[in-house]
C-alpha cells in the first residue's frame, strides 16, 4: 500500500494485475455550537446606552477563531446588529429584543444561540451604601451592620425588594462568589473567616419598576497583623496554613482568624519539644490582634568534645592522666552539662565524672575512653 500525492491510498493487486485506489470520503460532519457570553439574558438597558455583545463559536472540523469571527448577530426588532465575536452598539430601538448569534461552518451546518434583552426610556435609579464606614477594619465573625438607600426619577424612593445586597470574597487574584444575600435598606451578616490576603466587597443594587439598575459597592478590609515564626535552632521548617517554609519567616495574617500551624517532627536529629505558646506540634490557633512571634523549640543531642588527653596518647603505667571535656547544647547550660559528663573506659569501666579530673590507676592496655551526657530533653 502506498500513499499517493493526492492523499489517497493505492494498493497493487499482484494476482489480478490491477492497481486499486482507496479514497476517504469522510463521515458525518458535526454541527458547530454558539455561546453568547454577554450581555446576560434579561438585562435592561436605557435607550442610547452602549451594549457590549460577546460570543464564541466552536466546531470539531473548523477553526474556532475563524468561525467566531463569522458570527452574525440579529435582533427580531432591528435586524442584523453586528458581526464577529465582539461588538458594541448604542443604536437598539426601544422594546424587548430577541438577540440571536448564528454561524454556518464549512460543511454547511448551522448553529445559533439567543438571549432576550430590553431597551427602555427613562432614567436609572441611584444606589448608595450608607454604612458601614469603609475605614473600619474587620475580624472574622464580627457583625457587619449595613444600610443603604436608593432613589429613582420616576419611582421616587426605592425600598424592600427593590434593594438587594451581596457580599463577595476577593482572595488573592480571584473571587469566591456571593457569600450573603439580603434585601431592604438595612441588615447584617458575620464577617467570614477566609484565607489570608482576602477582603469583602459589599454591594447594593437598586432596581426600578422598569428593570433598570444601579449598583454601589464598598470594600470591607480585615485587620491585618504580622506573625513571625522562628525555630530553635534556627533554620528548621515550620508549616503555617498548609504552606511550609524555613524559619525564620513572616506572614501577613487576618486577626481573629483560625489557622493551623505545625512543627514537623523529627527533622534530622532534631525532635520537637515545645511551642512558645504551648500546645501540640500541630494545632489550630486563633490569630491575635497584634503582631506576634511564635517559636518552635527542638531538642537535639548535645555535642561532647574531649580536649585532653589527645587521641592516641601513650602513658607509662601509673602516670596521672588529666581528662578534660566540653559540652555544648542549644537548650541547656553548657557548664552544667559538662559537670554531668560520665567517663568510661572499655577496659576499666567508669573512671570519672565532670568536665575535668585526673586518674593514675588505669590498667595497662589500649583504652577507648568515652565521655557522655544526656541533656534535659533526654
């Protein structure tokens, strides 16, 4: 079988002495799909306002970008109003418009999507958030008492279901959707406990009798403090709110929130001993209203050094031999630990205690001398 320059397959029939061609004619072609992204169906616009239309077309066979560019937009009142994936118009006539975006792919298959929007005369209402004061700094579970008002040139003062509230969490570079829904001129909700680097946007939307809306929003910022995490000894790892880093490090946190901290155990030779705030290695803490430093104390083995006699030294039997040892430890007093040193010989057993002493009665032979101590952490 050979692929020909025309894209077809050619098969030599040795027994029949013929050349057969295999042609792919393709299967059934799939239909494209159309999606209208904006505006939202049911939206009301003032006569003469600019309306932004966006949509996309996708197809299994054709290029989506080219197909989107071929979209045709029509109104059942005004006829064709635009083309392509995005356009803006302020020329829609008054009335309720059935807006349709349609496209035809290279195989002749068509697709369309529709929304309903309304164009009316009159004026939009004016909404205003009266409280709380945007300068207040909040902690989780604080009661947020809010109030607002709205007026409309045609309807006058708006109240009740004409006023709707929502609270949106902004976290880092994304949103977490509406956290609260309410109606009327006032109400309250608890400030949510979310991750650090977040805040609440409180919005009031007023809707008049014609369906025209206006929205006013304020940001409700949390009380932020700095937590510094340290280890003894320095340079070990700690975990704050699922993020592990080498101490010391600092994080900006929301006061009053609850977060998990953890001291991994063990870390090499180092074993967790305690937090400066008490509690187990992994625990849930409530963040304070002011900057804090939290330290995780780890216990490691003390370091023992024999400074005398020198390794490999040789002495005649009966010679007074001076033994000197030093101890260093992160947690305990070095002099106290040195005084607790226990000295042994692999031939004679225990031979002395403390940081220095002398003996003149070691047995003849090659002695392995060991100085050992246990610190307060065992």
